[in-house]
C-alpha cells in the first residue's frame, strides 16, 4: 500500500488555485521527486502533506490526502502526531539559535523524553544518520549557527530524524547550498531512503535524475506526468514534460 | 552636514547645564551632602537646616515603576504574541496602528483619569484613606507602558521570521511550545529593549505620578520586604519626576533647594543614558555574536511534568503527555487573548468616559441661564427667544423668591446689611441702632415695642428705611422668633438661622459661589462672578445643586478610644429634617417641593450644541465659555517647535543616511539620539528653565516653550526622516549621479522630494508629540488660564495650552469641580487633537508604503 495517497487534491490560497486536482500515490520505499517550473504548486503540494500550509491564512483544500491510510485533513487529525511522523526539511537551513544538541533533542523533549543518556543516544544516532557525527561530535554545545550552510542543512535533517518520522519531506533542500554541500546531502538522501519514505521537491533536474526512483512533473498546479524517473527522463509521454526536461521552457 | 553635530551638542549641553546647575548642591556640604542624599530618607528641603535625603524619592520612583512593570510586561508580551502569532495578518495590520495610536495619548489625560475616576474608585472599593496613592500611579503607568512594550516587542517577535516557526511546527511542536521555546528566545533582545523602553517611560513619566501618587515622601523602613511594600501601596509616595515638577515653582532661582532638584534631574539623565547604553549593548551583542547560544526557557511541560511521570520509551505515546501538551497549548492561547483583551478593555475604560463626559462640553442640556450667558458674553443665539424664555422662567421663580422672603426673618443680619446699603440720609446712628434692635427682637412683644420706637424716629427723609422696617415687621410679627438662635436638633453645630442661610445661598447664591437660580434681580449685578450671576450654567450642575440642597452633608466628630483622634465621620441627611418639628417645617417643605417640581420649568434644560466651544475664550477659570486660547496656544507652540526641529532633524537624518561612515562618531551620534528620545520630559523642562528661560528669553514665554519642545521632538523627526530618506531607492541617486549631479544637488533635487511624504509623517508625529506634552511647559511657558496671545511680541508672552489647562482643571479648585464637562472637555479636546494628528500621520504612512509596494 502506498504511503501517501492523494485523490483529486486541490489547494487554494484565497481564490488563487495553487494545486489542481492532483491524484498520485507515493510508494513507501524509494525517493519520489517533484519537479516543475517556479510557481507550479510543487512546494504547495509538499507542504500540504504535513499541513504546513495551515500557517498561511486563507488556504482551502478540496479532495483527499492520506498518509499511511490516515486522512490528513480530517478534523480529528492530531497535527502534532502528524508532523511528528512526517518530518520536513526546508529550502534554507533553519536551525534554531540554540546549541547543536538542543536543536536535535527539540522534538524528543517535546514528547517528554528527559533522560540524559536517552537524549545523548538520540543525538548520536541522528547525527550519524545525517552524516554529521564526525564533524559535530566535539562541538555539540556550540551554537548551530556556527556551522556552515551544508552542515546546518544536515543538522536540520538530523533534527527531523530525531522524532522518528516515517516520511521525510524535502523542499528544495539544496537550493541554498554550494555543489560540494549539495553532493553530501544527495549522498545522504540515497542512504536515508532505505529507512524513510522521502519526497523531495527540486528545481534541479539532474538532481532528480540522480537520486530519485520516481518523478512527478507539475505545471501550473496540474500533475502532468508521474512515472519512474528513468521513464520520465528518457521517454516522457507528455510533450510538456519533454519540453521542460530538455530545457525548452521553465 | 555639520548640523548633525547639533544633536551631539544638544545632548552635551543637556548634561553640562544640568550638571552646572546641580553643582551648588553637590559642593555645598562636601561628601556629607552626597552621603546624606543617597542614604537619608528625609526630604525636608524647607527645614532649617534643610535635609535632602533622596532615598525616599528613589524608592517612590522604583516602587511605582516595578509594580507597573509587574502588570505591563506580561500583558505587553502576551499581547505582542497575539498580534504576531495568533491572529491573522490582516487583523494584526489593523490593531498594530491602533496600539501605536494608544501610545500617543498624552500623559496628562492618563493623570486626569487617575484622579478623576481611579482615585475615588480605589478609595471606595479598597478603603484607602486617599485614592491618590502608589497603587493608583502604578496601575496607570502600567496602562501607559503597555502600548510601548507591545509595539516594540511585536516588531521583535515578528522579526523572527517564518522559517524558525516552520521548523518548530514541522517537528510536531504546538503553538505554545513554538512560541515559548523558539520564537521568544530568538527575539529576546528585542523584547528586552521593549521592556527597558517601557520602564523608561514609567520612570520618566511626570504628570501621572505627580497627579496620582499623592506626593508625600514615604518609604517603609524595611523597604526590601514584600509585605511592607505592598502595605505601602495604599499610601502616598513621591517620585523623582514629581518632586521636580512640584517643587521647582516654589524655589527661589539660586537656592540650594533648586540646585538639589537639578541634581535629581541629573540622576534621571544619567539613568536614561545608562539604560540606552544597556539597550545598545544587548542588541549589539546579539547582532554581532556569531554563535548565540540561547538556553531553553524553563517550561512547565519539559521541566516539571517528566519529574512526576515516569520516563517514557521513545515510541510510546503516553496519552497523559498528549493531554498536558494540549491543555498547555490551549491555556497559553487563552491567557494571551485574555491579556490583549485586558489591554483594550482598560484603554476603553479610560477613553470612553473621557470622551463621553468631554462631549458634554459641546452637546449638552443647557439651562436658560447658560443660553443667556452665551448671548450676553459672545452674542451667540437668538436674543428674542432667549429673553422671552428668561422672562417666563423668572415668573416661575417668583414663588420661590416670595417664599424665601417670608422666611427671611430667620436671617436678620441680612436685613441689617440691606439697611446699611441704603442712602446716606438714612445713616443716622440712632435710627440704625433702632433698626438693629428691631431685627434682633426675640419675641413678638419686643418686636412690637421696637417697631414703635423706630416709627417715632423716622421722618420723610428716612422713608426708605421705614419701608424696610415695615416690611420686616410684617414678615416677622407672626413668626417664631426665638427659633433663630436655637441649635438645629440633628446638627447642633449650627443654628436655625444659619441653616436657613445655607438654603438661601444654595438657591440664590447671594453670598458667593454656586447657586441654583441666581439672584432675583439681575440689574446691577455686574460685579458678581459669572457663576453666581448666571446661576448654574448647565443642567448637570443644576442637578448637582438640587441634590446638595436636598441632602446636607454633616461632619460628625468621632470619639476616639484611648485618646486617639479619629477623622470626623461624613453623614448625609435630608435637609428638611433640620426643620422637622419646628413651626416652619411646613413652609420649608413647601419650598423644597415647589423647587423640585418646578426646577425644569425654571431652568428650562434644552439640548444645546455649543460648537463655539472651540472658538470662544473662557471665563472665570473655565467655569463657562470655550477653550480657544488654549487651542491657539497649543497649535502655536507645536507649530513653532516643529519649524525649529524640522530643518535640524532632516539635515541630521540626511547626514546619517548619506554621509555618515560607520565609525565611532556616528555610533555616538546614534546613542545621543536615542538618549534624547528617552530623556524624561521633565528634564527637558529643567533644561528649558536653566538655559532657555534664564539665558535667552529671560522669562517663561512661548519662545522658551517652543525651544524646549523643539529639542524634545527632535529625535522623533530625525528617526522618521531617516527612515524616509533611507527608503528612497538607491537607483534614484545613481541615476542622478550618472547625469553628473553633485551629492548635495542629488539630495536636494532627487532624494528629498522622494522622501518628502515620509518627512511629512515625521512632522505630524512631532507636532502631535509637542501638543501632548505638559511637563516641559510647566516652567517654560504655560499659564493655567488666560486670554489669547496677541500682538507683535507674541513669542514673548506666556500662553495657556491645552495640556497644562487640563492638568490645572483636574487638580483645580471647587469651581472646577462644578463643571465636570469642562474638565473632561479640555482633556477630550487634547486627546482628540493628538489622536487626529497621529491618525493623519498613520494614513499618510500607509499610503506611502502602498505606493512603495507599487
């Protein structure tokens, strides 16, 4: 059964339609990339999965969106639990102005974990999973803002992992990073997909081709094409997709 | 660009002159004097030798400020959180300007509210001996400081940005957790600045504490003990600012006392400077340090809860935790909304009575007397109608005057006085004595004899006196004459004669102030003050007098236990009871009944629109008439001061934006500007007195007030102008430079015109600030009431201004108490004036930012 399912899902900002009747199933395993030109609704769709759009006033949805069989927009949905299970990494690294340690244990602490050894364990595991342990293990009490951009982004990934999510949403996680840092994040994503369902929005088509298993192409709020990454990049069925990936528009 | 140095110069001059004037005090007694100032609680400047212990003044300032902040800081921060995180952006855009508007309300309006409304309430509800006490001042200061705190803290909290909030929410944090653990810690420097700013507003506030805190230098012996502080709240305290404001008028120019007051001002100045340094340090530390590590806020949930609950396995989602987090979140939200409701509710409570009672100065139930006054004094209204009305009323009054006349044997002294005022030919000593004997006759028989004696003495020449005697004889012959010297049963302090005079004074007012109807005969009364000549000028006042007539206030001394002296007890008695059981009980009862039944007819209350309130001068200390001289004074003084401040401010701003390098001098300049913005207004008043009045103008006058206020509004102008100049797109300047314009030319021809609307906003804000200030004008130009400033030497006359007149009416005499609508009317006019200016500035700013967005 797919991890995330959307059926005729639409999203409006006020009267402006941002996502138009999108239906797609995102499998539990592997990386799903969402590509498309600016303003095509790919970020909006991603942010609908953990309801981050709730923070924006006047948003309205239609249709249905489920994560692991649970209706995301059901009235009874516990937002706190939803977001715990659906982690998110943002476009620009946004560590809290706290120490590295405090950044990672932020989520677990909210859930009531206070045992120091337990927290230490979580920090170590998460930093290792995010491939930051070696660099950060000696400076855990230093401010997270002292890290470089790429390190900060990996810290944000580690922080998201600390709540033990099942899905990891990444909203253009490399767009603010240099090529070397980008490379490291990409390597990390390939490792992470073994354990988590990863959905990544990216501007960078090479990136989508390199790391994703399936790719969805959005344009002006519509889902144009959704298929295996190989198929999309080698043999797209829709001429619009082809025009975009060959660089003729977008 | 050298003008920028003016600001530096001004701040240095402020320090130097105030220090210079404190020198006589500081050097008068060597180190002992200083030790005494900082260790003694005795502030007895008029004793011999004088004692200047400032400790109780420091304590007064500290205690009202601390108590105020205990209320203001939580309410302010919670309200800021509501605006930034809880309500939609559109609502925030609506409420933020409203809060900024509230921060602009002149402090004298708050002080007025404190003594007129809060003080009686406190006295009644909590049984304080006086309602003007530390608690009152602290509460009002809290209300005043909140808008400032909200405004600054909200900027800081909004400035945290969406990214951090999203990070927290995406990790499954609730709103309360996000705000408490991420948003507030990340914006703490801004919040600290807001709290410091609020504190400085409270410490530097003069008018409110002067009016509300009671002004007696009290300090509990164990000032560090909370219970002592709390019990001291019901008593008066004296703050540093209020001491300066209250004492300086009574001190000779070169006295030690005045110098001591300058020392207090110097301490305030140094305190302001230190606070500004602290703010600077906090904000810079946060900005400059690359790795700010912010420790977690202590949080109920993460610190306390886990201790009482066992440790949870990582995955296990214990429902109690979930429940507590939910409740904590909702509780936080409720508390936050509660805070902002408290804020708006309180400000509503303050503004609504001021405006509703103030409205009565313009739209009210006017008596025929008032309409007559307006006609005779200002030729307003229709003469024929007014005089017709007045004639009709006079007819209705005749009964009252007749009844009074029939009872006038109760007051024989008045008859004697009237006889004395008759012509010279009757000034016959024997005749006069005979008349006195007649009036003092104490029985019907004696009256008969005395009247016959007098009749023999009379000739044709003395006919008027005989007429008078005859009149008296007719009235008195059937009366119960011995009654007049008997003490009143329910109030043994007075005799029946005096009790009757009280009634007659309240009705006709022949003896001085206040009355219901005024004298029967209006001819030849020009010498009487208007409040007597015109009776009650307002239906509200008339009703007050009717009540006073009906219900007498009697002070009963209480017998103390163990020789203690207790304050007399106030008792209210139905005045007819004074006469119950006497032979005249019925007559008095009829008089009262008639008066009450016909009060409407005799005074003819009618809805009156007196829009000329804003154009007429006043009479008898605002007893009647308008507020035009005050309006003119306020308008002139704020206009002139902005004319002085504007060029200096704009040039300084231009220098800061266009020419200043980021070096030590510029930083010092900025520090000076923020110091100038934070200096308590009373210190500007001191400066104005010490420098402008004494060296430049020689006496308090409009020019001195103008110059003082110009200095005070300079930082407002600089800041808004700087913002405006900075927001002119760089491309404009580059385009002009590309065409070969020199820097000065660029500024004058391109930047300045583009920044003009923003500068105009600053101008209006400056005017409104100047219009609302009271403290700096106390010693530099204000007079309580007076006519228009006129003539060619307009600058060298003192002038009435709205703010000071409002203060004067609030603390004013018995007369002012009679005209609450004029008291409130003055304050309402002032608040309206300031708020309208501010609203204009805000709309202008909204339009500019809309244009910049395109």
